[in-house]
C-alpha cells in the first residue's frame, strides 16, 4: 500500500533529523515529494509506520501518516519524483 508521510519539525538544526530521513528511506520504495512530504510503498500499516517514525522526532514535532488510494495529479515536480509517482500511482 502507498502512504504519505508529512511532518512539521520544530527543533533545529535540521541535521538532527537525519535518522528520520534514513528511517523513511529504509522502506525501500519512497519519493521525497516536497520539503516535508514523502510517499512510501510498504506492507506495514499506518499505525506501525507512525510508531517507527516517532522514535526519530522531538516531542514538539508533528507527524501524520495516511494511506493513499485513487487517482492523483500533480504539477511541476522534479522529474525523479514525477517518474516515481507515475510508476507507483498511475
């Protein structure tokens, strides 16, 4: 299933979040769509993904994980992300 992961990171510096980015990349099939938005493909559920990613966040950060189904449309994304979307959503 495809999931979207979005967050608001409150702590600085942003480099402190490299473990979060590594955890998202570890799902294997991912696209870093916008600054704070990723799409992944996994067999895990949203609750499990949230639990795994919370380990890499500060208490003041916000996180949402939700399943993606149905049609999609986008504009002006980098070619690598656009290609990923075409492969995984259309």
